């Protein structure tokens, strides 16, 4: 397999001359190729086959102990002007970045195979999809990219038809943390990553392409690339409302994407379009339409169980790659939160001792096809995407933020997203309750200046006349004793129903200075053990708290200086005045 695209052919030859691999392999995405690569990794010990009876076609990979997560401090956005990257990104001048990283790529693939991975983010025949090519020396990356993207011949054919693609160059290098960089060149639609073989640092179609580069593409082309799940809320009459939702980490994003309604909601159903990334495009009908650019899930394993997330638990019982989990004596994967088995080795491959740490690394992962999810929606492959009725922002707040509220209009909704935040927990840091802003849950992933990003969001009010309603949710409200006031998990469908009703124009809200709150009795709490007093706290606001909150949001926004759009500043001032 090769290519008729001269730009791609020249680039591959140029990289090969610089990195000096032993062989070059053009990936076709076939089952045979996947089996061969897995076989090679089983032979060299980088893969271990798990129990064929209980976990058929499942494998365990243990990464270097120094290479287990994203490295934000080594992740750069390299634009010709520093202000275009913004204070939300680490910046390096493109020429300096190329020079620094190219020196590390010099000869780095000697004795290795150079793999050329043509891939498509999104359904292969969708006009909303975009293509890329990743060059890598890691067979682990190849097999993961096959699950996570539409990879192979069909993608290459599309690249040859369109002539454009994102260039991603990756090598594990020598895994030296001092020689590890993830460089993004939005103006060149290019990525260079070296020194890591892990996750988003190495699977360049994921965060690097689908968010950092794609967010820049989206700005220039007039759409949105967002860190959002996409779900379908289907009522007993068979009508489906599609919702896109953004949450920072540890806020239940995957659980919501795969929510299973409680017994009290028979006839209701959640279908999953995507669990992590959404690309939203303006439709000719005045609505926003969304696709999930990914074909698989690269999910955090710890905490995944039959009670916390039964869909995810079921989907990873077969045809799954596990990374950095423990293992039982009968070769089954084990992680904290799995109800069965006992670990004998930990994520480093060492004998398990609970005194020295968990069996599975807290950021250990599973890679599995989205089609294995019991709540998978066939609409995930619809080339048109799905029409979005609601956009939901959320965070983890012990106080201040109510269970749910609706923005008064699109401009107010952009402010709600720009001001979203979570409070730190004891598990994350010693300073409990520190509020950290994470606008639109895109802080680590926006490929350009946040101020320009908010201006781009605001511009959609001039382009479309049927924009989604925007909401904010908070499942984590607590009382003074730390007791959660809302049950969460499957019962979150009660809030989704209220959101769906609002999108249909149901009169079930009351006006407040921060937006529209649920009117009395509009959220179904039948069968829940929630007192009237707790419900009043959940669905109300405390003005003094909100005066402080909107002041803090305003100060955060002003930190972006002159590039902050006037519309956002004006909206913040409007809410402040409404609070008195």
C-alpha cells in the first residue's frame, strides 16, 4: 500500500530519511494486520494475553512507569504570534519548536518500523469528518488507533480525494521524560510528539488532533470542536432529544453518556453517540448538528463496575486493550472498583502489595470499540450527525451552583460555559474546595487563545436561528455535614427530562438573576428520599454567594485582557447588576 498524494508521499520519505527506520509499513486497517501486530507484541512481551475464557481477545500493556498520563507542562501550542496561543496554553515559536523536537527525531527510529496510519475522525463518508495521517514507530499506537479511529484504506482514499490532512509525527524515542514534548502547529495543521508512548501523548488522533488542532480548524472553518459527550434521551413515545455536555474530570461524564434509567423510568432510554468529543457544525436548517469524531473509547478503568457504570463494565469484557491495570492469578485484568478477583501483580508488573499503592494506576485505561457499548446508538455512524437540542455545562460544586439552571439566551450561555468550574477534592489535593475555572472543560485542549474561542462561540448567534438551549448542572451539592443532596447516577435522567421539556417550550421554569430555575414540582422526585428543604436548596440560589461567584468569573475573564470579547464582558456585567 502506498499513496498517489504527492504531499503525503514526500512527507513520509522526508520523515524516513530523518528518523532512519529499518522498515516502512503503510497501515491498511485490516483484521489480519491487527492480528499480526498483536502477535508481534505478544512475542516481544509488550502485550500479554488475558484469560481467553473470561476476557476473550483482551490484552494487557504496561507502559513505562514515568509515562502514564498527559504532560501538560510539556505540551505546546506553536503559533507565529504568542497572543494567538493565549495564556491558556504553553507557547513556543514554531521555528524554535521544530528545531528542538527535530533534533530528538534524528535517527530515533533506527532498528524500528515506521508505521504510516491514514485515519478519519468521524464517519468515513461524512462531510463533517476530517482526516489525518500519523507516522509512528509504536505498534501499540497502531492497534489503539485502529480502535479509536476509522483507519486504513478508506481513510487514505478520502485523503487522496480531498488532498488535505493533519500531519502527526510520533516516536516513543527513548522514553526519557527530559526529552518528551508534544508540539502542536495549528497554522500548519501539524503535530509532533516524542518521548511518550502513552494515551493522548501518542494516539495523535485523540486530544491532539480532535481537540487542539480541530478547535483551530473549527474557528477558521466556522464550526466547533468540543470536549463533550453526545447522548440521545429517548422518551416512551420513541422521541429522541440529543444533548451535548461538557464536564471537567471527576464529574461523571462517562457515566452520564451511558446512563441507565432507574426502575421508576421504564420506557425511557439513553443512547450513546459519544463519551468524550463532539464536533458541532451549523446545519442548513439553522440548527447545530454533531458527530463524535472517535470510533472507540479510551476510558479510565478504576471505578468502573456493574453498579457505577454497567454499560462500560459490560463492553470491556472482550476485545479490549487494557493499559496499566493489575492482574489476577488466572490472568484476568484487575482494577480498583472491579468486584471480582484479587490482584497478584500491579500496574508495574510487580507483586501486588496494597501498602505500596493501588493495583491499577489511577489513570489506567481501556481501549474498546464504541460498538461494544450496550447503549451505543447507530446514529453515531450517521454522516449527517445528530441535531443538538441542548448544550449542558457542569462542574463539581459543594455549594453555590444549583442542581440545574438554564441560560436566558446564547450569549448568556457562553458566559455560563466560560465561567464553569469545579472544586478540588481531598483525593486531588490537600487544599479541599479550591475553585478552578475550566471553561467549557477545554482548558487543556483549546488550541488557541481562550478569548478568541469565546468570541467564536458568540458568533453563532448571528449565524443560526435555532441554536441549542444552554444549561448548567451540578450533581454534587452538599450540606454542611458533607451529605450529597442529590442521588446522582441513573436519577440524573430526572434533570435531563426537565432539560428536554425546556427545549420543547414547556413552561416549567422561573426567572432568577443567574438564569431560569426549575419551578416547584417540575423535576420529578417521586420515589426519592429528598426533603422539601433539600429540594429548595438544590433548585434555588443564594444571592450573596452568586455576587461573589460572578465577581470571580469577571476577574477571571478580564485576565485575558483586550482580546476578551465585549459581548462576554457586557453579559457578565448584566448578571452582576441583576444580582444587585
